[in-house]
């Protein structure tokens, strides 16, 4: 069991080794149990987490803020628009100054091509750990909660379980690629057979896909890509876990109108009962939320017996508390 976390950043999914991820999950389950029993667990008394948002949030803000409070500390919500960042505060100022005020700096910055660079630049100047609340490349805390949820539903040994990470149509906006990228990096480490499915214009970052293949080789699972125009149903066949969500064609175009036009040509990539039916009968459906209801996924699936989306959202709280307790103590 590896326990050397104090002061460390979590920016990319592979920043923690597989053994360290196992420690995080152990601690997360312990904290989940303590909360259920009403046992105090104020491991971060008097510690303060900065929560700097460049993008909107429901779950991430709520779970980090509740989590740090339950650990005995305080979360300072900071909307980037209310800071002096647009008037000259660079990542150096944020890292140097917030690193002296706070015991951890959590940042959400999802702009494609900018977010991850920003987090890493702040990290270079900060004496406090940087926690990635989602960037353009990774959403590591979502992925830890997802892994925790899958283990709760399918058992701790995930070897040879089939996980489908599928693109789905959405009408609301061009969503980041980070959730899908984090999933394909983390799940193969635990031996899952990962099938990634998307229409041809929705490919992920090639360097992330190469890393995912390498993790699959090490973890002993398969990694397969289905990138045909109508591959969603084929991908779902015999799945144990279906994680179907939208992301933008960000590797194909940086023109939002063109991206929307491409996206609108795949409205049949909706997660529905017909696609769930070809999976294993006890398959689980996952989505990080928010979802475009009855566009990205039918209400029948999202509210149905195979859906675990609310347990998944709850586990954000426990996984994040674990990482905060380990890195900020
Ligand atoms: N899943 C997730 O990150 O949700 P929010 O965007 O609401 O934080």
C-alpha cells in the first residue's frame, strides 16, 4: 500500500500509480463508511482549499466544497471572472500567492489547448498541491469516482470486464474530451477490456490514445476503437459497463459552428433501450452529468434499473475527500 501523497498534485490520471489509486479508493471507502455512520473525520482542520473556476459546475463545486467542510476545513469558491486574472495576474501570481494563502488549489479550466497548460503553469509556482477539477485533457476526479462506482457494482477484480466508452449526440454545446480521455487511460490499468466508439470526426488526442494502448498492454486488457459512422450499437454488444456521453469534434475543427454542424449529423447516437439490450443483462449505464436528457440518453435508460448515475455522482464526494485528505494533510 503506497501512502506518499502529501503535497502532491493530481493533474493527469497517470500522476498516481495504480497502487496509489488503490490507496485512494481504500481511503474513499473508509470516508464513505465514516460519513454513513456519522463518525467525525476532520483530518483537514483549519486547512483551506481554493476552488478556482473558469467554467460552470454543479457536481464538482458542490462535492469539493462539501468535502473539504466535512474534513474540517474550508473551501473558498473563486469565479475567475471576479479575479484580476484578466487584468494581469498570470499563473505565476496565482501559484505563488494562492500557494501561500491556501493549503490546496483546485482549478477547473476546460478551454481546449489552454486548460492543462494553465494548471501546469500554476503548479510550477505553487507550494500547495494543485488538484485538477477538469481541464481540456483530463477529468481525474470524475474518473476516480467512476472507478469506485464500477468496483462497487462489478467487484474489485475488473479484469476482462468489458467497458464501452462511447460518444453520444448532444445538442447543448461541444463538450470537452476530458472525461473520455481519463477513462481510457485509467480503466485499462485495472485490466478492463475497453472499447472506444465514436463517429470518425470525434477522435481523441492521439498521444492519449497511445498511452491508453500502453496501459492496456501493461494491465493485460484489450483496447479497441470503433470509429464507423454507426458503430454505437455494435460497441455495446456484451458490455458490462456502458459509459456513453458526448464530446465535441475538437480534434477535427476549432470552428464552433462547423463542430455543431458535424455533431448534428449523428443524432442517432443516443443511448437508448435498444442499445442497452445488446449489452449484458446486468450492464450498468454511466454518465458524469449533466446529460442532455432524451437527446444524449433517453430518460428510460437514465432513470432505469441499469443506470448508476446518482451513485456515480455521490462518489465524487468520497473520492475527492480521499485525495484532499492524503495530499493536503
Ligand atoms: N461531472 C461533472 O464534472 O459535473 P459538473 O460539470 O456539474 O461539475
